[in-house]
């Protein structure tokens, strides 16, 4: 596995994103009724790599992996929790932000992936508040600097101790000459509505802001003397719990460890396989449809727990993407494939849509939303291959729309008796309302045409649409005769695979020749249309 050359601590050979509360070294999770407390008490000697100590509650990627796991478990395993308190386990310090020595020894690629994951974790806190009804209250008992304050900014309410020492700061500019990396400036101005002149001044001083000025500038919500801090926190927790929309009933489901086998050439999960071709720098991700029908009711879904197919696939796909993103830096392209019956995927989508009011179904839908967003911002070239026997239907069809290039085979290969390749949009659109992808937004006219006409011609002259409204199309120009490489006018108007590549989809950086994992190609205006043919139209 290709890391960035540094030695992982404790003899580890790769960075593992799977963990559980019994393995936490930096966080403590306590649940009491409708209130949970996440206490940050970073182990100084628990760094992910060798060569630095995590002093003053500073953090590295390992600390945020535990935080992300804790937030996810609160959503699935504790449906009765309505308020989460973020606190520090150390005296007179909340969090000093990202560890400077860790960053100094990191490659640029690791820094990018580190900041990306920590920002996704903060977005996860805000998503939990907005869509799951779990409100977050951050108690700042000391210095909250840099990433520590950015963590506090992700909460709904910030209470700071009024002891003359507690302060909030974004000192990256004066100390390191860099901008805050996980949404600090955006949340200060857009979320907390801090005046721009105040924000400018705040980001250029090392010592930060404390006391009454921090409240006046809207950097925190309230300050409380230490003698009344605990009483105030308890009062605010009751108020937020009373106003929470979370309506979890019964017991949660345990997020059991994923069944995973890691080899030199790939990863194997229950429903997801990853094959790595290191010479070609390509990782092929294959998703398997469920072999059984969805349960009859939500009770059956709860009984299946973490093995419920949509949830299992989402968790496995998420872990695979994170593993490839951080551990396989030389992989330049991710190719998505699928196998199985598309009707089963659509059946699960219909089940999700029919029971979307249930708290567990809501969590599964938003988990898929976060996974698809993570795929969107992964700095690799994304390709989806729709082949005979694939099941890009319903929710899985999102991978076709999210890819940089999507290809579909015309007809069948010789000797292959599987059904021709097709994309099934599904009847319920179970996941589409909560997360239209960037490419879908750019193609609103095209998608609108598809909604108006359930049967759409794909390519001329081999137009074929099944009676159920599923569309067969092709972009494998090399596999088709020259006489069939002509795009019909109808296809140009309605194809969901046409349109320019978004300019802001990928993180760009200087990269070696041939490294297609980062945007180093033509600009948006120079890039050809996705489905344009070399033959005359």
C-alpha cells in the first residue's frame, strides 16, 4: 500500500477508518437519557504516525476518525439522543487545532486528504443537527484555536467559560501564513454572521478574542462564570432537547464491524469488491445487488440491522473510498461496476420511499447522501461502466451521474447471454430529493425531458426502450460499427450523460505526468462534450 513514506505508529501498515468506542483513545462517549456527552481527551502518545505528540488536545487524522465514528453511532445506535455536548477532558484548554508537527512532516497529498476528511466530519455534525434532530452544544472551557474553534463552529450553540483565560482564535494566518482549512472563515461569516471587518481583524491576531467581546462579535453565543457553567449547560441541554425534532422510537441498531479482507491487490467486503491494478493505476469497485427481496416492514428492517442491504452497501462503499483516498495515493482512476438484478435495487428504493418517515430509514437515506458527496469530492478520475448484467438502477444510478465519464455497451458481447446493459431510474426516486448531484444540477433541462417522456431513444439507428421505461444507450464508440457512431438530435437533447465537466469538481494540484487523479487537463471551455462523437452527427 502506498502511503506517503512516513512510518505509522504501533506497527500499522495502513490507516484504518474502522473503529468502535472500546478502541477509542482520544474520545469518551457517555449517554444519559436524551443527552450524550462527547469528551475530547486526546492521548498525547496516540498519534497516527511516529515522530510527534498530540499536546494540548491537538489532533491528527486518527482523532477525527474516532469523532466521525462516534457521531455516526449516535445517529444509528441511540435514537433517543437529542442533544450532544462537545467538551474537553483537559483543564483550561478545549482544543489547540491540528497538530503542527504532524502537518510539518506530511506530504501535500496527506494534508489535502486530512483537511478534506475533517471538513466532512464537521459537515456530518451539521447534517446530524439539520436532518436527524441531534443538536450539538460546544462547551469551551479554555483555548479553542484553529481547528479547535472550527470544531466548535460546527455546533449549534457555543458556551464559553468566562474566566479570563478561555478564548477563541483562528491564528493560522499570523502564525503559519495559511488560511483555516476546515471551514473556519466560511462558518464565521456565513453561519455565525460575524461582521466582515470583525472577521478580518479576528483572523489576523494570534491571541484571539475572549469574554464579552466574543459574544458581542457573535463568535460565541454566551459566556458563563465557571461557578455557574455546569448549571447553564444543563439548562441549555434541556431547552435544545425540548425543541428537537428527533423522533427515534425503540432501540437503535448496532453498527457491527464490516466484514473485510484486505490483500495486496484489493479489498473484499460482503457487497463491495475492490480490485487494484497498480501498473495501470486503476481501482475497480464492483457493487453487488441484494440476492433477496426487501423486508416486509420496518420491523424486519430493524431486525436485519447493519446487514440491511442499502445500509451495508453504503458503509462498505464509504470505507472503500476512504481507504483508496488515503492509503492508495498512486491510484489515479476509480472505475465503478455493478452486478445483479436492477429490479432488486428498485425494490429496496421503493421500500425506503414507502417508509421514509421512520427514523432509521431517514438515517440510511442521509448516509447515502454523505457517501455520494464523499465520492463527488474524491480527487480521482471517476468512470462508470454500464455493462450487460449490471444493476445501475435507482440509487445506484447516481454513480452513473456522479462519474466524470460514464460508458454503456451497445447490445451484447458474443457468447454473453446476460440482459443488455440498461439504466433504470426507478419509480420512487427514494434518494433523489435529498441530494441532487452536481452533474444533475447542470443538466436540469435534460433530466426534465426524461421525466416528461418515460421512453427515450438513446442512439440512432439502434433505438430501443423497454416497456418499463428503462433506457438503453451506448458510449463505447470503439465497440460499435462506424455506421452506428452517429448521435441523434434527440439523444443530444435528453442524454443525462452529456454536458461539460464541472470546473470545481476536483481538487487540483501539480502532479506528475499521467496522474489523472487530479485536475490537470483542459479547462472547462476547452474540454469536449461528454458524449460527443468523432463521426458527424
